[in-house]
C-alpha cells in the first residue's frame, strides 16, 4: 500500500456510481459500533461490565454484561437511520422491528453482538459478527421472511475482532478487506487488503475434549488431520482459542480449518446459522475457502428459524471437502 486509507475512504471509492449511500453509511454505522465496543472492552477490568447479568438468552446461555451492552448499542445506533427494514440478534427471541416513526430502509442486519464474551473475564479475544441482506419486499417495513435468507444472498458480511488491536474485516462480494483501529486518531485504517487463505494451511481448530461425543467418521477426520489416518494427511498444528472470531481470524491469515461438529446427542451442532455460520461462510468464499455443515455448503442453507444451529466446518477448501468425504461415508 502506498497511501493511508481510512475505512470511510476505502468504502466510498468502491461504491458503484449508482449508489445512494445507504449501504455505505450502514457500513460506517458498524464501524462506529466497533469503536464504542472496543472502548468498553479495553476498560473491562476498570468498570463494572464483567461477568453475567443473571438472565438467560434465547439460546439457553447465561448472558454476559458485555453481550447486553453490545446488543443494545447496535440496536440504538441502527434503528433510526432509515437504512434498515428489520434486524435480528442472536440475543433476542424475535426479530427487531424498526419503530414506525423512523423511515424504512432497504437492508436487513443480522448480528451476534459479542461472540465469546465469557472470555473477556480472562482477557481473551472476542468479536462481533454481522451480515447484511437486502429487504425482499420494499413496500413492507420488515418481516421474518426478510431475515430468513440463505447466506449466498448476503450483500455484505464481516466481523470485528477485539484483541491486542481492534480489527474490522468485511466483504461486499469483492474480496475480503481488513482494517485496524488506530487509537491515536480514532480511525480504522486499511491494513489487510484482499485477504486470501494461504496454501499450504497451517492449523486445525477444534475442541478435542468433545472427541467421544462425535461420530466415528468425524473422529476419523480428526485422526486424518493429525496424520494418523491416511498417507495424504496435511502437516498441521492444533490451535483452539474458544472464541469463534479469534479462531476464524487466525486461520484466515495462516490457513487452516475450524470445525464444531454435530454431536451424537446434539445432531444439529452448536453454531448459529444466521448469525455466525452464514456471514463467515460468505467471507471465507471471498477469501478462496469453503464452509460446509459436513454435507452441503453453508451458503445454500435457508434458515428455517431465527436460531437454527448447524454443524460447521470452515477454512481452506481442501480441508473442508475432506471433512465432507469422511462424514459422507457409511458408518
């Protein structure tokens, strides 16, 4: 790169000449969200935002205080701008409608406000995941049907990583681009243009503690990744953080596969299709990779409900296709 580019300049220079600015400004809104959440997470040890709030979200999980803060912040920033027709959050049971006093927009925002937030107590990286769809019916204010779209129809997707530095990574279908927050000037600067998965891959990421809960075919896949099953096994190291955004980001930069398989007693897995798997599947395709539920592309799955879960394999194309090969074999 020969010039410093803010995220605003980067987005503006790449928007089509026919654009009216709503989509561009929606991405600016998300960048603002990133700055505000980053400020709070960087002060997590100094203010009362650690730990649980004492309630359980729609997923049956104890909500963290930062989850609640991030969820409410995104809604407050985005519900009145005239850019959205509806929103959906992993933390809320139903869709989030746009108040009638505000103009209806053309886009749909789905988001996981703070993935891995329990890790903030131990100073481990966490993140926000988002996806943007186009409203299906421009005459209506926003319905469930506008939210339940396959990830292949996303207009944009991305994540914000809150770690040693804060990064915003996104794609509008024209490559994957990463921006790092410069705290001195309070701006996101282009730091990773046209990110692509490297070959050969370096890592595989899975929670080995659940090995006995997986099918024999998934176990075979893990042994293959470890070089124990097959002469064509890759040479990989194991890395698992437990924050999806952090594991995904590392593998995007270094190459590899992240997976959260179905379990014998949980055949639908754990990862949420709408808020996590779909947006990351959109991103990984733009970076030259692939995402699957073990049998079909994540991009092709139309959500049946807001909080549908799926088994999840994502990363370098060859590693994910090999997972499909093992899983597709007869028991």
